[in-house]
C-alpha cells in the first residue's frame, strides 16, 4: 500500500480555530478498525430538537450506511440525534452483511446515548468489500459517550481521515436579530486507501435553529453549487455523505435568513475547496469560471468537462498555457458552444476570442501566470446568461503514485 | 516538447502486408508543415464511381477540414474523389483563416488531379491555433500527383502519424459471388503533439462496390461499435475523422452483403484496437465486456464509465485487481445497476457476485492474472439483455510524461 506522508502543498497553514457549537458534543476513539496508533471512530451527539439535513452520493452501488441514512432523513426532529463515523473500512459492497453491521452499530449508539435509533446516522470510509469489524466499534461506544465534549471538533476531523494529508475545518458567524450564531464544519476527502476510492464526508453544525424540511431544501441547493462543483478525478465514491445539523441552542431561528444561508454556503464552499486542495497529487488549485452559456446547467457541464479533462489537468501540471485543450474540452462537453463566439482567459490574460488566439496574446505572459499555485480559467461562451464556477486540481505523477504504484 | 521515441509495448511486430485496392492510388510528401526529415502529407486519389462514407468528431469546436468534409459527404458519387491529409498542424481554432486554408488546399488538389472540388476531402492533425501553412502543402501537390501508386499505403500510414509510436494498418478479404474483394485501412491516433490533443484519423478502402447511402448508414452503425467504443483518456479531438471508400473496381457489388459488412467491421475494430495499443503511456490493453444491462446503450454507458475511470485505469497500471473501483465506476455511470445482482470477473476469475466478493475468490489468482498485457474485465448487471464491449488502456506515468512533462 502506498504511504503518503507529505502534506499537500496546497494545504492551509493549520487547522482553523472553530467556534464551539452549543448543542453538539464530540468524542473519538482508536478502535483499530484497520489502522493502528490513531483514532478511527468519531461520535457526535446532538441535543433534542436538532434539524438534520443530508446529501449523499448518487451512486447506484452506494454503501450500506448511506442507504440507512437516506431512509432516516426527514423523520421526526424533536428528539436528540447522533452521528457515528469510522475510517479504515467503507462497509461498501458487503452484501447483506453490510446492513447488519449498520444495525449493530446504530442500535449500540442508540442504547448507550439514549438517541432514538431512527436518528442515529453513520458513515464508513476506507477499504471496500471487506466486512466491517463492527464489534470493535461497538466496544468503544460507552467510553466515547462518557467522554463527549463540546470542544473536540478538531479531533473529530482527524478521526475521519483516511489518507487525507491534513484535517479540514471551516466556520462562519452571523448576526441574526442582534444575536450571534455560529457554523462549524469538518470534512475528509481525496485521500485514498487501497483498495478503495476517495470518499468525501462532511459534517456541519450550527447553533442556529432551522426548520428541518427547509434546511434540507436549502442544503440540497447549496451542495449543487459547492460540493457538486468540485472534482479531483471525475470518480464518484460509493460513500459520499454530507450532514448539516442545526441544534437551535442559540435560541435563534435562521430558517430562510439570507445572511445565514450565505454563511452556510460559504462554509460548504470552504470545505469543498479544502477537499480539492488535498486532491491526490495536487500541486495547483484551479477555479474554472464559465459565463455566457445557454443556461446555468450548461455552464456547469462545460466547467466540469474542462475540470475533468485529463489533457487539461496534465497541461496545468506542466505549467503549460495549453488553451487548445480547453477548447477541446468545451467542444466535447455536449453542452452548446459556438467556436466563433468563445473566449478564454487565464487569469487576466485574454488567450482566445472569436474562434482564434487573441491578437494581443503573448505566450510568455501566460507561461508566467501558469507558475502560480492557484489559477483561474475563465470561459465565456458568448451565447446567454448561464454561469457556473467549478474547482479542480491538476493531474500529476503524484496521482499515479498514490493510485497505481503499489501492489495489493 | 516531449519527444517520445519508444514504441508502445503493445505494438504489433510490424506493419501488416495490406492487399492493394484497385481504384485507389497514394502518394506522400515531406512538405515541412512542422516536422523536418519525414513525410507529413498524404494524397489518395480514387477512381470515378467510388462511394465515400464518413464519420467525424461530434465536438462543437471541430476543425475547419471536418466542417468541410461534413458538407461534402453524401454528394454525387459518379466522379473521382481525393483525400489529402497533413500532419503537424490541425488547422483547428484558426477562425475564418482555417476555412480559407481548406479552400486553398482543396482547390489545388482539384485543379491538379481533375477531381471535382466537391469530392476533395481533407484532414489536418497536429498543433492547434496556429495558421496552417497551406502554401507548403499546395506546392507539393503536383509532385504527389505525378507519383501516385497503388502500392504506397504503408507510406500513407506513416505520413499521417504525429507522435504515434507505430503506423497502423489492417485488412480483410471476402468472397462475394465467387470473387474476392479486399478491404485495407490505415489509422493514426493517440500520439500527441504539443500543444494539441490526440486525434484519430482513419481511412479505409475497398475494391468492392457499395451504394454510397447504404455505405454511410452501415459505417455509422459500425463506428458506434468500434471507434466509438474505444477511449484512451475520455478526451475528444476537434479533428477525429473516418472515411470509408468503396471503389467498385473489383466489379462486385457488396451493398448489404453480410459477409462483407462483417469483414469491414472487423477491419474497423482492428484499427480501433491499434489506436488503443498506441494509447499514450499504455502498458495494458483492456477489453471491458458488459452484459445483462437494461439496453445496449446502458451497457455502453457502464463500459465507458469503467474504461474512463482514472481510478480503474491506475489500478490496472499497478496490476492491482481492484474490483472495488470497478463497482464504483458502475455505480457512478448513471445507467441502471443493482448492487446485489452485479457480478464481475477478471478474465475467467469470478471476483464479485450478488453484492459482495465471490466466496471462491482468491486475491492471488487475480493478482497473477493482472500481470498479463491484455486483460478482460467482464461485468454482468443481471438485469436484461443489453450488452456492449469497449476497449481502453491503463493510465500510467507515461501518460503524465507525454502530456505534462514539458514546457511549451
């Protein structure tokens, strides 16, 4: 198995100071699911009345915990809730045994914490096709329950890592009716454990109150503009999960508050960007801004086509201002484009317009720009008002090393 | 610019002996479009009465020669025809200048060869966004016309290469009404020239006669099962072109003949496989057989999702029997799948069935199998009668080297 010890060059300086969120407490344990010498289970317990919204992988081969969460979402939100996540084993493609493991774990959490089993959400990330050693997890639940603390979110972010190279957190605070409410979230993603695929797990907590059905609808829309606009390698995990929990402990109802919604979306965007920054082998963080498309959906199709193109991603890895590959990726996307209305900029440098290279374009300007670790590629289709922004990273030898250079 | 000198490890032993096709003559020239010391233009002239059918890239940013060919296809087939192809410059994303270059070249070919300009088909492959130096090509047409020969197809295959590591040819012969007709084809593809994308060009000739409209319809269907079932990196060129020319010189009408159609499709499949075998950085030739899907179209969607998955392709590069990544790629494809009816085999080794690893599966068997240079991954969805086969190669450091490890 590949051991990746180097922290991504795109990582932030350190884990941020996250505000404590009233109404949620965390605990972690080293259960030895697969790893030794590190934590691999996190438990979060949420006070009664917490609204929980979720977005999950659309994979048709999704893992047992995902199916269980999807069944439970949207239920009665008056009681307390709990989230239990393990790393080291994805409990995916484990047949009927997988569901049995979820039942064992959720029942044990319910029994120990007093949370109704219908409100115990789990996720698993790690190796796939191997039975989850759920007994190891179950045996640590009492200890974790006894050690729950409101000040342990960084430890939770660490426990859910697989081969992520850094723990990921983001936060925001908003004034509503003169009171401050806080949002804090953690994520894991883009690490890899053989023989598995990268999985993204995201947990966001706020002490604001938010009607559960309205929260679900807001979070689904925000996920489409944040987590569903990032791509590392176009592959989709069987286990991707996002939960947003609004405890209401601050005594403020944020349902539909525009300022709160903007702050929540910002936290989601920040966490999404951190996942890209930890993309396997990434050395460049790339923002692709598409404007002038026939619709927002077509803009996103173009953006993801560029973001997923191996030829675009390798060109950027090589610091090559290869705008021809961007043209190619737009052409193949399936969304509407007119070669002769298309313009492309790298940063502030207009590269191509009206179906040809810009007359002012100087290759040396673009070559200098491409050396930066953060790049913007702006594409205007010249057709309509549709727009979208997507984020990705480059495709490097590091990606091949992580994903090919081992024998299982 | 990267210089790739090593021939693909998946290349055949040598260029095959192709039968001469009555009614078509070839010539090549070293016009210095971009390269020095090698041929870079090929001219093929086809006798009067040749039926011509074509299939082209669906890119919305396609190159000027593609647009010109598409306009001309399906026209009167009584006169002679000509094909002129240059390597070194793609004449793509060159604005209105691009169309003017096509006009210059096609008019010069028409004037010199006596072929009506409406039957002169061109293609260009190489650097994009730079004006085609069409004068250099035009200046060699008289010499080429004087040197046309029925026995020069291998030279033609060499002249259209960019950084292909070997020239590609395939052939078949069929008996119809006691007479032998021949099919011979050449292709280029999966080489790369900075700053451009891989382009696939294919030219197939037969001395059989074939009604032009019927040929077009047959070739379109065959292309969907051959060239449109291969993928190296999921990227689509702005210039991909396939022409099939039936000269009729053998005095045999093959229109709708099942044996002929099968032979033509075999030649197309052979050439498609050669393109994959020259895939950038390829060390493994992979056949993905999908059965039991809801429809043939859904089977192809699943197959291409597996074939294009960077995680599947890197696992194969690492000789890792990582069936979990195959499950992932099926799950994300968007086509129908039921986790618990899915079965996956690597060669003859049943790996997964009924939503979990097969009870008879031994990792060491699969690990040994993965060392072969040619691999079959068989996927049965267990849902219906839909099936498709697609072909791809692995994703290696060689791909990154070719596409990233240079500065333009």
